[in-house]
C-alpha cells in the first residue's frame, strides 16, 4: 500500500475511532496552540496572530423586540371574577415585582396566561367582551416576540453564550447539557401545560449553572478554524523544503511524532468532542429558527455562524484539508506517517 494512502487511512481511522470515546482534556485552544507551536518551531515559521471579530454574543439591546403594551380597563379586569387564576396572574404581572420579571418568569407568565385564556377560562362570559377579544387577539399575535425576548434576547441565553473569564474551568461536556435545556424550553413553550412548570424552571437553571458553555464552545471552534487555515498554508509551503532529496529527514521524523502525539492523540480528540456538541447546537438552532421565523434577525454576524455553510461544516472541511496536507508532505518525503 502506498504511504500516502496508509496515512490517509490511519488519520481517518483515528478520527472515526474517537466518536464514542471520552477522556479528560485541556481546553481545545490550549491543545491546538501546543500542537501548532511545535509544528511551527520545527518548520521555523512564525505563529499566527489570530484575531476573532464578532466573537461575542449580541447584546439584549441588539436582539430585543419591542412589544406594544396591552391594556384593559378596570371593569373588564373585575369581570374576570369567574376565573380567579387569571385575575391573580394579571395582578401579579402588574405589581412592582411583576414589572421587573427576569426572562424565565416572563416566559412562564406568557405561557400561563395563554393556557388560562385558551383552556381554563375560555368558557367564561367575561372574556367574550369586545375589549377582551381585542386584547387577547393582540396578545396572541405578540406571543412569538414575547418568547423570543425571554430566550434569545434574554439574560439566560446571554449567560449561555457569554465568554468565561476562567478558560481553564471550561468543560466541553457542559455544552450538551445547555443545548438539551434549550431544546426542552422550546418543546415546553410550544405545547405548555402548568404541570411542566418545574421542568421549565429546571431547564433555565441548567443554563444558569453552566455559564459560558456555548460561548466558549463557539470561541474554541472559531479559533481552531482560523488556526487550521493558517497551518494548512504553512504545511503546503513546507512540502518543498522538508525533504528536498525526497527522503525522510530528521525534521520530517520529528514532525511525524508531533502529528501523532499532539494532534491525533490529543487535540483531535477534543476537537471531535466539541464538533459533536456544535452539531447538536446547530441542529437546535435550526429548529429554533423555524419557531421564530418571523422574529429571527436577518443580519447578525454571530447568529450567522449557524447558517450554511455552518461553522461545523467549515471546520470539518479544513480538517480534511489538514489531513491532505500531511499526506502530501509524507509523499514528498517518501515515508509513511503511520505510528
């Protein structure tokens, strides 16, 4: 078997064999930097200055949708005596604390309100008045915007996509937990029943307890994208200089050792784990875009990362190119790159 084909098989086999594995890792950026620095030192090339533009999640001001207030007069409010749960809910919303609701409480209010008027109180005579019918029609039309403001434009999503000040504390395993919590909130808010209240609160708390999980995931992979792109260019340039006589050199053997020890056996494992999480996030974002089709921002650099071609697709393409660059280098040295 030709050396190039052996290497391509070995690298791809190592990649696929890691799909089901798990291990303790350092942050992806640390492992990729370690790998890149060793390759660049052997090639006597400078490390790239990577600057990530638009790497932070948009602010609440940028994402929030303004919603017109819905008002009823006192006579219509007191006419809801035949539905005391609704009257109590409206009273709580208009209290001093109700006007300062966080995103989770705001979403719960919206869901409880619509459940009551559509399920528990719809037979009441009070809600049949013209004032109530107009108010409920307006509230129904505003429901997607209210849900959007409580999720993507709310403080819990801000926490999930924030950048942790302590990178070393970032654990890739926390990202799937947050993504699952986002999915649960989406599913409950689409078909809500009050008995799901505890589950909804627990999902928001999961996001709160894993601050920065998604922001660090995205930053890790955007950094890796930029670094792989630069390394692919460096490896392409090295093909003409590492083995001028088309025979394995000491430099080529050292490079082979770095490839296996610091990329295939370390950085690539962490990269695959984070790519799996990113795929899950992109799938959930696609479902949420459907839910918020009329609200989702048309132009936003950060949210555009999850649109075609997605960040995961771009990194996977760069990874294939990275394997091809090593294959070409091995061919130029007439050597096998298998361990």
